[in-house]
C-alpha cells in the first residue's frame, strides 16, 4: 500500500535538487520533483530502502517566504502549492523544467553555494584549509540557452483534470482535446510518453522562440501526424534549435519518421517542404536547416542512428567566444579593445556549451585560476576542442593534445583548430580518456613539456584509470590540473583521490551556468 506522509518539512536541498527531510522516527527522506528548503509538503513514498525512503511531493502546503521570493515568469510553470492562485486558473500544465523560478536569483545562488559546501562536509577534516569561494552568477537569468530540443507527441484529456474540466462546455473540451493531440514541447515529468505543449520557453532568446512558434505552426497545421511514444507511429518527432549567441546564426534540425510515409502523407510532406523553402520568415532567420530521418525506437536524436540531410543553407553554424587580454599582451590578432575572439563550428549533433555568455566567463575564470602556462596542454575530455583552443588563442600554452571518445567531435575539433589558426599546434585523438595511453602509447612523447591538464568529465566524474594515469604523469612533469565539474558529489570523491596521490588544492570556485535550475558547475586547480 502506498504510504502518504503529511506536513513534512524539507530541511535542505542536496545535489540534483533533491530535498532532504526526516520522518518522525528519524529515517531519512529523499524528495524529488520541485523540493524547496523550508517548505511544508505532503509526500507519497515511492521506494522503501533500509536507511531511507524516496518520495514525491503530492502537495505543497507552505513555502518559506524568506526563500521563495521570486516571480514566476513562465506561462507553463506549474507547482503543487495548494494556495497558489495561479494554479486555480485554466492553464497548460507545467513542464517542470525551471523548478527554481519561484526563488529570487540571489536565493538560487545561495542554495547552490550551500549544496557545494555540504558536499565537502565529509572531507573538511582532511582539508581544513580548503575554501569554497563565493559563487559567480550568470550574466543572464533568463533567455540564456543556445540550444533547445522540443518533442512532438500526444497528451490528451488527463492533462485537463487540474483545470476543473467537468465545468467546461462540450465545445471547449473538444477544442482542448484537438489542441493537445498536436503537442510540441517537453516530456512530462514522470510520464515520458506524454508531451507538455509549449508556446514559448523563457530559457531561450526571443528570436529562438519566434522561430519555434513559426515552425510549430507550420508543422501542426500540415495534416501530418505527430509521433506517438506508445505506438511508435506518427511523423513529426523532434525540433532542435541551435543559436550562435554572438553570431546571430540559427540552425534548425527537424527530426521525422518516414517509415510509413505513403500516399496522401507524401503529398502533405512535399507541400510542407515547399512551404519551408518559400517561407520569407525562415529565409531571413535561418542559416542552416537540416532534416533528420529517424525511424529508431529510441526517443533521442543520434547521428549514428539516423540519416540527416541539408535541406536549406549550410550544414552548420558558427559561434564566437570573446576574451579580454591585458593591454601589455603580445598576442597577435587581438582587436582594438584588447579582445581575442575564438570561433567554433556548431554542427547539428556537435556539443557546445549551452550558455554562450557564461562559457566566456567560465573559461575566463579558469584562465585566471591557472595563471601563466608554458608548454603543452593536455585536454582529456576535449569535445570539439573549445576550451583548449581558447587557451591557445589567449597565449596559455603553446601546444594542445586533445582526447575525446566521440569521433565526430574530433573532426569538429580539427576544423575548429584550423579556422582559429592553431592547426599546427594541436593533436586530437579519438579515444576514451581512460584508455588514452594504452591505445596510443606514443602520445606520451608529446607530453615532455606538460604545463596543464584540463579535465571536464561527465557527471560520473573520473574513471579510476584516468586518476592513475594523471598521477603517473605527475611523477614526470610538474603540471597544473584544471578540473571543471558539474557534479559536486563526484567532484569531492575525485578531490579525495587526487589529494591522496599528492596533489594539493586551495580553493573551489562554484559558478552558475543554468539559472532557474538546480544545476551547478565548479572550477578548481590542483598542483
């Protein structure tokens, strides 16, 4: 039997935005789905563990006014707060993406800083002098994302239960059902097969929203069916929009399933393609328009499982990162205002930092923390070479060796090195970081004058082989280690491992790349 807990106070927030509380017997409760510290909530236990239970919030009874002091800016925001007047109005049920928009930005930053400090509690005795610096906020609190992926799908009458649908007239019910049968938006939290219909998203730019609304309108009125997550039938699957924040370029990737495109559907698709081609708005706004034919069962857009063609314009767009350099710098190709610009190709499936303006600040802060760098830079999770090439452009290091598991990213890295004029200073290899030396042992010969190792690993942190490899290199070279982390839990684990091998660390710099969410990044340098 499902157990309900009433009026439980959330004590604090941990990594991943998980709320932490205790039952009357002292047993820990881990709370998902929109937890905020100081809130009084009703819970449904979903998993029983030996030392704790996992629960979902069913209703928020009270919020702490000292913490929850922000203004809701998104028309799709949804909370479970019983006293929230906004939830008594007919509105589209929320996508749950920006769970922290009820908090002022100052309180968001404080919570994230607290999460980092809490993560270090268990190793404070081992590292009493370690200092967590004041978090650096994002230049933008909204409209900061340069990439977004919308899904097409169906989400019919059950989304209307919170709207008091029984009181609506039959005509209104029919209208709502028709609209929801053509949903374009985000997956409903906890019910992946259902799509929340979105009119706009407050995390992307006004220009990106205008493009989304325009293409959404053309697709949903074309007569072609949207994809059904349960039956795996339907045509429209995803719409990906990528923006060059500093270049004002836009890339559109429309993913469709054409395995049952026959008869009348072919005619409708041809008509829509011609509309896309002749559309004046799209001609003015879009640099790159590609179409991905994806007939796989997986609800993701992966290049290796699809066929992607350039429909109009270029295959890719470009983004630029700008860095200030000192007036006494001898770096060539600087601009009159002492700015260095690094340019990067952004193709349909390549990775690029999601918040462009903050990527500039993140890299700038990292450059300050590492100080002067001579010799070679080794980047063990280099992606498309963004951070390593940026370091070379501002005079940090004179050679770059990049390791990355994704071959497509390595191809982009080579291209990015060429357009930035550093192709003669780089070596990129497609290998897993943990096997970099065993698969290509000759790489050690390129690290004789190693000055900096950069690691920006996935959320799982460092593989044990990577830790051993770094520490083995440390015996031969006196280099600095720059670690950029998106997970405070694995960050603390990796710090403990590296310090045990003889590295030293003085400070951690938390940074916020994703306002309105629980996500947090940290930068630290070991010597």
